[in-house]
């Protein structure tokens, strides 16, 4: 654009150029500064309560585990303290910003009066060509209109943020005010110079400037003074708060120093300066206790931290040394009640955890496909914007052809313009050629992302320690694992829908400013910004409603899963109606939340349409008026219509996209929090495998805590030599199962050491320790597969003959062969089609197939009779299937089955109170002898009762009192007997039951299905 001429002298004026460009660029500069300040503030002021550190352990696929470490961020503290103004101070900033907005309103009123009563002066200083100004008698200076409307709208939004943002005013507002100080000074200075130049330009004596110029000058000076006052006030208040915050820190540091000296004098130490990765809380407990009490008995060591770095109950290790913190895991994994308000940087930093799984780093072909898809997306933006422009060209060509060519001749057909428009239409749009090609090319990338993320999540859950799985809800975990598709959809939506949707309005604004003028551009900018602000604002107010809906849906899934899994429990207590009502309640809760979200979405759509239609109406009126005056062609008006129609699509779908993206982010938070749960027991870096195991076990003063101050194990020390049998007895809660869990490295001890063949289990890999140990749990869980699949699970390379031999040793082979499908029989969900005794014997067969050096039986034969239990234990110890020199650890409540043990350890409240052989403990006359005496009396009474029952049954049979009754089996397939049976009533039934229980190969399933009347 050329230089501007003074209305009196006709010579170019530098002040006029500066004023015009300052007014045009001021809204753009302020908006750019505001967005840049928001981005920087989001990075610096994000809640960095946890920093990612490089863990020693590796996750699925060799990727680092998402371990976190609590560390306060000084920058965040200073920003927060400096910007936390009081209510009175905030009111001052709000009132001052409101004065700025009113000043722009005053400028608008002054300009409107000037247009109405002095149009020549109003149109004098403008970047528009003079001939165009003459054709628009009502028009004002274009630059002034852009400046007043653009800056006024911007400050209106800034005023809203002062009321809306909880930490306002903050550094974002301060940066905007500083920038505004520069722009306002430039506008006011150039306006003053221009007025003075106009006053002295063509008169021998200076003339007084007009009233409108003086009003503009006064309003601008007021606005500049207010902005300057805001900047000075912010610096003063922020500096004072920073000073007092520093004084408080120094005072607190002095008190902490005195406390440290006092603690050291009492024998306490502060581990805060030596918080290693191994003792750092995993999941953002900001002030986890760092000060520990030194017990003189432990040699000056923290009682919850040994030389190996084991963490205490409130700590969680990184390098494989800690116990459990499922309280922390709960806080990290289970859903919050409200959507956490995070900055964009916090979301990006959190979701960056998924980026290694979403980028196809192992496939150059897929990487090339990703780059090509981005190129196609850029081409789509160009083609989409060329459609309305080419439409205008075609209309102008048709108009020119009609005016030149006689009707019906057809010689003026604009084939070139029409062909280009058709080509652009074929290429443009989501369903156009470019969009379809991009969607087809993206299929393998999308599948790779889903496969990588879902597999990593599944592997990560399996890598978590026992503490997580003991406290989890299966429905919650399964729901989180299913969110891999949400993350994948989120990536695709943001890349190819949301970002283009935000770029298209920006391109439209640039095209309008270039092809029309800045008035059109600023109107579209205000309409678009208002539309987006309203959409985000209304969607943000519904975030908690959407979170309630997601939580209700997840609760419905959890209740449904728990009820189906607990099918038998429901039947035992006739609780069908209770379960039905409970599930209906969750459905009603979900539907109520869903209805609330749907109503909010419809209200948002109404407001969106009102905003867009108002802006569209204004632009069409201005455009039609320009066409009527001859300032615009019909083709240009058609371009305007096409741009607005094309802009309506992205804006109308912005609410839908925002809702979809928000839904994907909320759903992805479940998977994100699941990934943040790190295993509490992992291998240290570089530890070797356990050498070939001989089965020599030694515990040295082992102490262990679950949650809370009370230890679960207290100074346990014992030794198990190869080939020996050690039994653990005691009341429930005494620590027997905890011993097995530590032995299998589900947990690590906090003090002391556990050694296998002289190697501390923390100094060898977990996998090698578990390969040397075979476990038969009390409650055997099986896969819903065939019996052969479950048996071979212990040894994938086992032959059929080896499986058969193991089952014979476990006294289960004949029973399996009696099933209709034999070893191909499916066992049902968790093995529910098998009886307790059958499952335990199958678990023992799996143990035999594994052939471990150390055997742990956790009441593994509790569902068997004593004779069968002793037979199986004898085979495990002396049989050829396992060989000798196996170390056997047994937990048993029936003391008669462990009399052969080399040593019996009696546990009480986590401590060893007695230890020795069966005979030695009886001679001791302590706790074990008391337990033995009670069980012996109970067994004698049971034997006498069985004998009496047997004699009574003989008499009843002689008297022919027994009755035969056919009972139809009404099982639903979860048990393995499905035939009619003879039921005896009265003592005869008791005798039959006694005879059945004396057989070693008794099938408990058949007994469960027999109904006694």
C-alpha cells in the first residue's frame, strides 16, 4: 500500500503510516502475545509434583517404566506465591481492565458520531483507495474500525479471564499489559503527531484540532495511563509478595535447622538429603515422610530401610528393593470424582508417555506413510480454500460471458474455471479423493498404534506386583485396558480433524483480509473466537458431568463383572433380586448422567448456531451493500458466501470434536494412570540369574510391613537344608502366607535377608528365583481351557506321557479319564466345573511337571482327605516323579499330615514362638502341643461318631429302612456330574457319606451334586 496523504497538504505523512499500521496490527500483536504467554505459563506453572526419572527396570518392549519421583519445583512455588493476590487486589485489576474496555467503547461512540456528523473527516485517514471511499459515504477509517473492534473484543475477553481464572492476575496478564503499553504508546504518539501535523499543515496560523480528534486523544491518554498503572501495581504487589515469601522461607529454613540439630541430639536423622530413587514415592505424594526414627538396636539404621535399600510401608522402591504401597496405587489408578483441571502442558506431558508406543519406530515404511499423510493433510488445506476462490472466479467468468455473448451461442463457456472448480471439489472434503487416500494409508499406522499400546498395557499389568492385584477391581482394570482404542482415536482425531479445523478458520481470515479487507477479517475473527470460546467454556462446565457419566458407565461394568464372576455366591444366598436391583441402580445412574450430558450438548449447539448466524448475517449485509454500491463483484460475493458456508462446517463440528476429544482424553486417563502404577518389586540393574538351585534356604532376621506401623513379620530366622521338609503352623494372620509371598518374591523384605544357596534373592533376578520354586496355592485358579492346556501350562514342552504320569502321581489321572472328553474337557471359568479336590490335585500335577527344586504347599491338600493328602506328600518327597533332595515348605492346619516334617515352625503375630520336630515340640509342651491335643481329641470324637454311624446304618439296612429316591440333577454345567443318583435319607445317608469320604479317589463334585432329603 502506498503512503497516505495529508488531507490538507497532500504529501505523504510518516505519522499517518505509523498510526494506520499500529491500529491494524495492535489486535494481532496482543492476540499473539496472549497465546504465547499462555503457552509459556502452561509450561512454567504446571504442577510438577512428580518428575520422570530413569528407572533401573525396563517395561514392555524395553521401554522405561513410568516411574515418578516427588520433587518440589521452586519455579512453581515462586510463581504461585508471587501471583496469589488478595481479593481486593484482584478487584482493582478487574476494575482497571473494565475501564480499558469502556475506553474502547468511548472510541467507538466517538467514531460513530464522527461518521454521522463529519463523514469527510472520518474517512480522511485510511489505507483504502480514495475512489473507494467516495463510493461509501457512510464508511469510517478502516484502520480505526479494526483497532477499536479488535482491541475492544480482546480486552473484553481479558476481563473475563480475570474473573474466571483462579490464579488471576498472573504472568499471562502481565505480559499482555506490558505489550499493550507499547502498542498504546505507539498509537497515542502517532495520533498526537498526526493531529499536530494536520493543525500546522496548510495554515499560516495553527488551527485548533477538531473535537473528535481531541476526544480520541483524551481517551487514548486515559487508556495508556490505566495500562501503565496496572503494570506498576502488578510489579509492586508481586515484588512485595515475593519478598515476604522469601522471608518466610528463610525463617522456615532457620527453624528446620534448629529442628535438625535437636533431632540429631535425640538420635534422629533426616534422610531428606539422601532420598534415593529406591526410596522415593512412586505416585506424587508430595510430602511423604522423609524423617525416620533411628532405633539404637538396629545400629543407627532407619528401621524401615536396610542396607539393601528396602523401602518402608509408605515408600515404594524403584530398583527392586521395596515393599508394597497399594494405597498409593489406589490413589493413582482408581478414578477421581472430578475431572482434574490441568494445563495444556500437563496434559501433553502426561500423554507423552504414550508417544513411544504410537510412533512406528521399528518400521521405516510406516514412518514414510505418516509423513505422506501429513503432506496430504497440508494439501487438503490448500484445496479446501481454493474451492470458494475458484467459485468466485467461475461466477465472474459466467457473468462476463453473459454480458459478452448472445444467449444460446455457447461460445463464452468458461471451461477452464469450471474444470478447476470440479478438480478442487473432487480433491477436497473428508470424503474427497485426498481424504480417502489419506484414510486408506493411515489404516496400518492406526493398527500398529492400537496393537503396540494394547499389548504394552496388557504386559504392564502382568508386570505389576502383587500389592496392586490384591487391591484392584477386575472390572476397573479391564475397562482401563480397553482404552487403547480411545488413545488411538484421540491421536487420529487431533491430527486430522481438530488441528485442520483450527487451521481452516485462520486461513479463511487471511484470505478475507487479502481478497476483501481487514473489516471482513476482523468480523470473522471475532465470530470465530467467540464461537470457540463459547464452545470450550460450555464444554468445560460440562466436564464434571461427562466424568460422572464415564464413572457411572465404569461402575456399571464393574458391578456386572463382579456379579457374573460371583455367580455361585449369588445362588448360595438367593441374592438374585438384590443383584438385579443393584445393576438396575447403576443403569439408572448412568442414564441420568447421560441425559445431563446430552442436554448440555444440545444447549451448546443452540448457542453455537446463534453466534455463527449473527456473524454471518453481519458479513452478508456488509458484502451485499458493497455489491450494491459496485465495490464488489458478484463473484466476490459468491466467494464470501462459499467461505462462510465452508467455515460453518468446522465450527459446527467443533463442539462434536471437542466432546469426542474430551471423551477420549478422559478415557485415556484411566490407561495413563494405569501406566503410572509401577511395580514395587523389580530387578536391580545388572543382577545375574540364580545359579542352578540346590534348595538351601536361609532367612536372617527378616522384618516386613504391609500398610501401617505394625510389622507382619518380626525378625524371622530359620534355615531349610536341601531335601528337608519344613512346616509352618499357627493361627490365621500369623504370617504363614506372608512367608510364602516373600519367598516367591511377591514382596521384598524391609530388613534382613532371604538367601537361596547363599545368594540374597534381591541380588538375583526374580525370574530365576521363581523358576526354582513351585507353588500349589490353597485356591487354585485355572484358565477356561482344556485340562491338558492347564496341566501343560507349567511346562509347555511336556509330552502327553509326562502329563499322564504327573496326574497318576497326583491321583487324578483315572478321574480325568472318566470325563466324556478326557483331557480335552474344558474346566470352565476359573475351573468352576471341577471340585476343590480335583483342582488341588491338578495343581499338584502341574507342580510335578515343573520339577522345581523348592516346593511350597499352601494348604494345597486341604480339600483332600488325610489319607490321600499323606499319599501325595509322600510321592512328592520320595517319588521318582520329582526325585529326592527337594526342599519342601508346607502350610497346614491338619497337624497329623506334617508329623513327618524335619522341622515345624510355629508362627504367632509374625514371630517364631516355637521351632523343632514333631516329637520335640510335643515334649516342649507349648503352643504346638496344645494345638495337637485339641486336634487329636477332635479326630477321636470324629472317629467315634463315624463308628457309631456305621453301626447304626448296618442296623437300619437290616431293618430295610433305607429309601431310594431319584433326583434329577439341575446343575447348569458348572459341575462335572450330570446323572441321576441314589439318595439315602437319615443315618443311612450319613453312613454312605462316611464311606465315600474314606476313599482316596473320592470326587467331591459328585457329593456336591447329590441332594440329601
